């Protein structure tokens, strides 16, 4: 496994003074109940780690600063917690400490429709934000699938189904407020679309996984709702044909908004879960945004490209209800896939490569997992070279986990050799710390460690993540 070996070490008990102070100041919002701690000590990864020793639910930025200050004074780890949907062990309390739950900080603070910006607290989820924006004729495009919180999405540099057209959190966050290890509130960026003022601290925090500060506010870009939206599905004789269709669509410059791949196993799973009755072969699920004429033109070109690669059964979904049904099934693919093997757990690996190498990477990964005989399914944001392979494991069979980790390591090594990355959107967390070194080299990781040491000299902000 490419993760720290000692994940079950018993953390020292919390200092009595810290716990009593937190309980006095936060009352019932400071919990040591086992069920609450266990909820905050699990994510979607395969790691089993003891839960945090306490959970504090905060309502305001000032309360975040107070908790961080107290933890710093007592040298106790503090782990930011949003929606708990991460996949690489980001929120696990590997050194014990306090889970700092910001989910109650869920206010949309300001909508500036004329400037196409919105300012939110970190606990606001993407669905909540889009509900607030729809009355303004706007939407926030970053869609990682799960109804994640924006603070967590920024911390992991999330992207998702719309990234091929609208970019990732990196491109869509204009500014932040965060609490540093001293309990000070730091402001980065502004509502301006660009700046050349000093170091880009906003981008430094995005993708830092809670190891440099606790995000308390975000200003993000939003976009006008398109005049016309149309979704289409097309089925292919092979994964290779589907991926090469996506590659050609991107290479000829079609501004497709979404281009998602589901392999045959994933289609079987969503059919069983959502009763869709889709043809059980590799499928591209695509979406087009723009004017009525523009959408029709884009779709006609894509249909011709797909036909050239053996694509068939091209079907349209133009009503909101039909589109929602298809995209709900796509977002349910992970949970649907788990039901293919009841009681299983998944090791889900994502890589991203230059799009010209995507078919090669996917085909090699499929050959390896089928040779190993491990159940699996694939989904992917193939428009930007990113795909996810989920290995389904029997948790009572350690050899299956070892096989999945071996296959994952081979897939990542191949992506890096193709000048790609070990993770397109999941982040490093616990699982990919060794891969980070392979991808960036010792010198780059040493620089990252130096930044961490400068901004968190006490080593209490989500310790044990990103670096071994």
C-alpha cells in the first residue's frame, strides 16, 4: 500500500485543559460521543483509523480561529471537516486530535450577479449554491459528483464533470479567507478577475488539503445559465472507440460542456440501481451548452464523429427531467458500482494524462485488472484525460487489497510515464504520498515541506497528509 504503515497508533489523550475549555465554550457543540467521532473519522477510502478524540461544530469564522488557537496552545492536531466525501483519507485523524466541523457555516454571503461572483462560507454545498443562484440566472459549474462542500472542494482542488469546459476549483476561486495556525484570519485575492499583486496565496491554499490553514470564506466565479442545454448518450463497441471519439471531439475544438465515460460494468450497475434500461456497452454521456443553434451544430458534429468510431444508438435528452435522470445515474455510479459486490469496499484510483495518451492508459489498465480477476468498473471525465478505476474488494480477503494496490501503482506509474499525474482530482491525502514523490521529485516535495513548515511550524494542521 502506498500509504503510511502505522495508521492504528493510539494518540495521546487530549489535554484536560483543552477539552474542558472547549466544552465550556461550545457546550453540546463539542462532542466526545463515539458515534459522532466515528462519523468524522471515516471517508470513502479503505483506511481504518481510530476516530478523532473530539468533534467541534463551529458557526463562525471567529469560532474557527478560537479552536485553532486553543489547539495550537496545546499542540493538538486539528482536522477540518466539511461533507466527509473525500476518497484518499484526507480527513482521518492519523495523529488524533480535534475534528473541526464547518458544515454549519453554510451561508451564501453575497451574490454579485453583474460581476459573476459569489461569496460563501465553506460549508455551503454545490447543490445549495446552485439552488440559490438559479433565481439569478446563474450557476456554479464545478461538479465533483458528490454534494461536497465548497471549502472541501477548494482544499482538494476538486473538478468533475464540467471541468472540460469550465475548469477546476483552481480556475474558479478568486479569493479566500482562512485561519492560519496562529488563529489569525488571512485574506487572499479579491473579486477582480485577475491580479499580479505578490505571491498567489489563493492558489497556495487550493489543493493544500487543510494542511496550511482552515478555509472560512470563498469568493468564486459563477456563470450565466446557458440558453440551451442538451444531453446525449452514445454506445460503442469498445472502450477504445469511446475514448477515441472523446479525443477527436476535443482535438477538433468542439466546446463540449461534459464528456463522461461509463464502461460496461458501470452501465450494468446504474441499470440495476436506477432502472434505466441502457444498452450494456461502453457509453459516452455528453452535454452541450450554448444557443439553440450552437448546441444543435455541436451535437451534429459530435454525432458524425461518434459514428466514425462505431458509435450507435445516439439518444437525446433535451428536457430538464430527462437530463437530470441521466446525470443522476452518472453521479450514482460509484454507489451503484459498490452494489455489484455486496459488502465490498473500493480502492478508487484516478489519474489524468495528456488526452492523446488516454486510450492507451485505459486499455492497459483494463488488461491488468482483467488478468488479475478483480471485479472493477470505470467512469471518467474523458474530455480532459481523467478517469477513475474502482477495484471492488472483499474486506475479509487481504490479498485482494494487495492486488488492488499493485494494480493501482502500475496504473499511476504508467500515467506519470505518459507525462500525466497520479491524481487528477482526488488529491494526495494518505493514499498517494509515495506517488507524489515519483511525480514531482524529491526537490519539489522538499519545497512543499518547507512551505508547510513555514506556515504550520507546530505541525498541527491536518498532520500526516500529503507527506509521509
